[in-house]
C-alpha cells in the first residue's frame, strides 16, 4: 500500500487538480493524507468536499505548524508500506503508482529502500515548460516529488527537523548515507508546476534566493548532530567540506569556492553560479540548458 502525503498552504488554485490526479490513479491501493498548514484561502473547503467523495483521503488541520511539521504529522498517521511526498500544486500522471508498483514488486518495505524518478515540468514560462528532469540519466535526484521511500527508510528520516523550510535536503542526506538500496528509474512520475508560488521562486531576487538556499543547505549541521555516533569520520569530513563550500558560496567568496575545499568540480561550478547576483542572473538566463545535470 502507498501513502501519499500532501502538505498545503494557500493552494486553492491548484489543490483540486492535484488531489483529483491522485484519486484517478489506475493503481488504487493507496491513502492520501492532506495537511492544511494554516491556509487563509479556500484550500480547506476544497479538500473537505473532495474527502466527502473518497474514503482514501485523510485530512488534518493542525493550524500553522510549518511544512516539515506537517510532513511529520502525516507520516506518523500513515499506514502505507511505501511513502510518497507531493506538492499540492503538482499533478500525478494516472499511471504513476502503477509505475512505482512495478519497481518495488517483491521488495521488503521494512528495509531502507529509496527510489527516484524524473519529472515533466509545466509552466507558463516557456523557458521551463515541458522540460524533463533530471536530463542526466545517471543523476539521482532525491527532491520531494521524485522520491519514493520504504517504511524502513522513513523510520530513519523521521522526524524531519522543523526549524528548516524544506524536507528533501534532509532525507537526501539520510538516503545517501543510510539507504540499504538506492534505485534510479527513468520514468516520468510527476508533472511538476513551476510558478511564483514555489518555495524558491525562479523570479525571486538574488538576496531572497541566497537566504532561502542557505537555510536549506545548512541542515547538514543538524544531520551531523543527530547521526554523530553513526557516521564514519570520512562521511563527516565529506559533509564538513560541503558546509565549507556553502559558506563560501553564501558569502560570495570566489577564491574559496574554487580552491579552499575538496568538493568535486560539478558542485563547485554550481556553487559559483549561485554565489553572486551577476552569475545567478546568467544562470537563470540559461536555466533551460543548465537544469538537471
């Protein structure tokens, strides 16, 4: 059985279509847990009406608790063997769960297993519309709507730290260091909406982007604290180097990004393009070609 978890805040424009795409799945052995994170619009009314039409929907209204707390609440209430997190603005193709099911057939969900797939982007901005990401077929992208995890993997991930704004940097670290099995599939599993309401808007100015990106990246400090006794010294050193690179990026220190850390060239180049206003502007201009590698 699948559990799909959908936190929502002020998603009245999108959530009907998102939930409907879940209810219309060809594979029907699932539950959908929606958590309204203190919406000020008609999000809750829309979810309530839909929940009256389907027993598969569980709906929680805890007030404004934050996205990660909403994830934790829903995860604790879940009963599925396989857990999938999706945004209230995204759309599942009707064969998404069928595809996931084909990949996990025969697997033991008590083990720490994670799968990732690909997305098709849709947007009113032609720069992003109809992109399929990741482009590189070797890239394992553990962002929220691309990741399916077993019950065993979820137990390692929880609780997701609530003092940080996103969930997937945290569980990407958990998967990277603790998963018994990591599987990459080329299937398109989600239609991902790019719009101004995304957590990090593509239209935000550099100062706003820099702060939002930084607070997500430094969750590594919390990861080191929680798993200090489990991580090897080599693993800790790897994470320390990533934090060092992030601090150079955040402070726009070009020389530090290039020479004063042990990260690979791909991570250094990414950090460079995100390290100041001008390079960030160039990166946004070239997003259609740079994303997903």
